[in-house]
């Protein structure tokens, strides 16, 4: 059997296979240069040749590929861990800290804002090579406001590392991230970081992961010492002790297990074997027969159980102190799946969205998903995960969501904000293309199939702010910024309040929106003022009232004359229409050609009620009588008569103010249920449901929107960051008498000020 090896030449990917049969004079120049190798290009033409081989041409290349994400609660050390991984794999040549005193900052936090605040805002992609394996890594944000960045990354990854802090343990965002990993069925490793910190207790964190995250997990490593005595790690699978020497921990030294730790190692290894045996039949058989379990058997069993998502191996270390990162990388290669070991489904649009399993091989038709957009220096940069087939620079591909045929102008591999041009990429890889107009979540194929990848779960925005540029001249840049951010981030929405003319931006929380306002200022040089948005109140009437109004005006020349009589009344509850006009005049008291002008006048008057100037809804106006003048009556006269008639009778119809009421669904740990329910009552909310889901309480309530501003922050502080809520519009309902008085007085005061 011919043996394959993967070799990378800049800008081109090739597969080389050694052969002893090629005559020296028949070799190509490239093959002659590379010794006894023949160059074989990644293309469909090789499939025929591959049939003669025992294994397809791409098999080894795919097996040596890992797509992983690093996610965790805020401040658990994700970006620091990624920085160390890049250093040890030779992608960067010096280490910089996240809150860099040297002014450089971590490689993966490429935005100025990220470096200043010491948080990750956008997920960044990079790739590196470790022991002849290529690893694509996405470093994701930890803050709950940037949850879409985590969703996007997990949607396209084959495996993930969940970083836990050895002091903080399982925190609120760890639970959210874990829930997202479950949603996208991502196999994962856990990495307990910061073992050098005071109060580090990895065994407490392991127990929390089992109880709070319901992980079926066990440690695959035992630390040698903790806190300031943390020296190294013992691998329970290979039964070796590892120490990390050198100024940056780059020299990994394997030694025998210290004698004083043999007992704890034996105990923890047995625990590991028992835990894996519960979910892996092959290992269970060996374990129950009391046969000796070799390192290779155990490693294979852990890999099988991890890929099947039945087990979570727990690694340990301290990224900041450069300990345990290389062994974690070995764990990624040993236990996380390669692209062909993960099942991905597409939806066939020609067969009513029937699910199709993608084999994930480069032999099939191209299927790629655009999972993230970024505005780069050279235009829109679209991140693609190739699920099947090969994508080449200069090829045509079809956007299934829009039906457009697009040429691939430039194909790059990303390293944070740097890029490297490549000619082609095959299934399993994460690349970026320039100059392709599309939206986040679009699927591309070569046109031979109409598949779409299932879209991501995009949460609804929970908070809105009114923004406007300080200077009138910067309106163009301002709208350009908002359009770009909307394309980049599906959770960021922009709307215009038709009544107040304000631009309203909505997002996942106060930090989320603050970051965008700051980015408008920095990236587009536009200063914007931020205010609380005006709530869309409405007015309505509660009883019938008569009107009889004569509009008469004489000022030389043709005068104005129009009389309208009738009544206004509320529409029945649940009526589908908001405004109804009926003409019940018998005979020609008012000529029929003036009736549309009267209706127009009433409609115009109903646009602004006299209580607080908001539109009047659920109103029926009936015209019963009137009078006209042969010379002085006109459309304008009757329109004005209708407007004044409406104002005359409006207060007699007992008007009330309606406010938007939101249906709010909260998910909070049961221990905080009482506090949260009390706060809902304070906000004049009505609790309509309360269910239990495991350790969480699900509370459903109807709460006035006006009382929900800043709620995300209040909920976080009440529940130690563990609560989450969704909010959607339910209906407009009358406000209480005291609120109505308050709103009317505020309206009068603002009118007087004008």
C-alpha cells in the first residue's frame, strides 16, 4: 500500500505519496525537486486514481485536521490560553498579555476596544500546526451580551474546549455556553485553568461540572501541587508525569510518577476507567473481566465516548503560568473528532427541506456555510466553513438563499486580523472569501445541489436605545455604520420610530449597545447621543359621545362653510381594525363628493389624541347629519370641520392611555425565584405562569414595557448573573389612573416648554 503524507507549499495544498516505481526520467520538475515524491493536486480528477488506492486521497489529510472553539465564562482565561497555544505551535514568537502593559495585547484581541477593556468582543479565527496536525481555532467572547458570537462559532465547529476557572468554578456563562454546545451537539473537553491561583480547587470544579452542567466527566490529569506549589501534571491515561521548563514553559519533560502520588493516581485512574466504562461497552467488558487496561485501550475508549458526547475528559493547568497547554493540545488531537467523524445534516430545498446527511468529504459537490461577516480593509470578509467538496479561487459558486451565482475572487486563511492567500480549500476547513455579497447564515454550493445548512439560533434583542448623530453632516457615515453592524451581527437591529423620528438600536444588553455606540465613534468618527427611547403609547375612548360642529369663516371672497353631526364610539374588543368611519346621512344634507374629505379630517385628528399626543385607536365615527352652503362649502371646509368636531367631543368620550405590555419569560435558578417575582410585582407586572425545569424556575409575566428599561442589568444583579429572560410584544392595555395623570402632566409641561 502506498503511504500518504501531507505537505504544504505556500498558497497551494498538495498530497504527496511515496512511490518506488516511478522511473527517474519520468518525474515532473516539482517531483524531482521533492525527491522520490509525485505531486498530486487536490481535485476531483484524483478520485479515479484514488479508487486504485486502499484509502481515498483525502483521508489522511482529513484525519489530521481539527476545528475547535474555546469558550467559557468571562475572565476564565480563554484568550490567554489561545495566546499560549499559538506560541507553542510556532504561530507567534512572543507572548503578550490580554491587558497588555506593553501596549501590544493578545494576538486574538485585534480590536482596540478589546485590548483596552481586556474582553473579547468578536470571535477571532486562526489556525496552527501541532505534531503534523492542522488545528483551526476560534476564540469566542465570554460576555453574555455577545452570545451570538459563541453561537456562530459552535455552529461550524467539530469540537470545543470549555474553560473553567479553578477558583470561580462553574459560573453563569459557563452554563449558557454549555447549553449552546449541547444545542449544536459539539463534543468537548473541559480545561480547569488558573491552578496557580490562591484557593484553586480542581476537584470542587469537577464536582460542580457534574452537578450543575450534568457532565458525565472525570479527570484525565492530576496536578502536582496547587497554588504557588503547582509544578506539573500527571497523565492518568499514559501514566507519566509532565513538567514544563524554560522561560515560557516550552520544554515539556516527561518523568516517572513521584512515589508520594502513586496512591492518588491509582485512585483517580480507577475513577476515570469506571466513569468511561459506564458509557463505553468495549472498555466495560475489559473492566468487568478484571483484565489489565493498557494506555492505548483507555485512550481509544475516552476518544469514542467523547466523540459520542457521552463523556467529557477534564484537563488541568495554568495558561498564564505556561503549564498544561501542550498536554491539552495533545488531548485535542487524541480525543476530539476530525471533520469526517462528525455528522452534519443539510436540508434539500428541492425535496421540501428533507434532511440529507453530508459525508463531509472533498469528493462531493461543494457545500459551504457563511457563518460570520466582517468589514475588512478590502471590503466584506465572509468566513466560510466548507462542509463538502473543494472551493477554489476563481471558481463559481451559487448562493442558495438568494440564487445568485458568484465568482470567488480571493480565498484566504485567517490568523486573527492577518490573512494568508490560498488557492483552494477542501471539506472540513475554515476559510474566508472577499467581495462576496451575502448575509450571515447563507449556504453556498457549486450549483449541482440545492442544499441549505440549518440556520443558527438567533436570540431576540432585549434592549433598545435611541441614538442620533451630534452633527447633521455625519448622517451618511452614521447610517453606513448602522448598516454594516446589522450585517455583521444578527442580534443588532436598527429601526425608526415613526412617531418621534428617533433611530432605535436594539441588542442583547447594555454593554452590547455601548460597544456599538463606541465603535461608531472610533471607526466612523461620528459622535452620537444616546437617550431612552420613547415608548409607543396609544389613546382610545371608553364611551359614546355626540358631536355637532359648524365651521364658518368669512374673510372677503369665498368663505368656508361646513357642518358635521354624528357620534364617536369605541369599537368592540378584539376588533381587527383600529379606525372605522361610517356615513349614515340620508339624503343630500352634505353632497357625497365632500364625504371623503370629512373621513380624511377625522383620520388626521385621530393621529394625535389630546391627552399626550399619541395616536387614537379602536374608534368608530358615525356621520348622521350636516349642512352645506351652495357657494362657501369646500373640501377644505369639511375637512377642518371634522378635525374640530373630533376635538370637541373627544374629552366627553372618556379617553384613556394604552401602554405596550410585554410577555416576559424568565429562567432563573429556584433560589432566586422569590426575589425576581417580588421585583416583577414592583414593576407592575402580572405573573401568569410559574413552572419548574430541573433546578430552574420558568416565570411568565405580563409587564409594561415602560417599566422594563435596564431590566437585563437588574436581573443579573438579582440572580448573580444566572438569570436570563426573553421579551415580546403582547398587547396595548390601559394604564392605571395615577400613571395616566403623570403622563398627561409630563406632556403638558413639555408642550408649555416648547
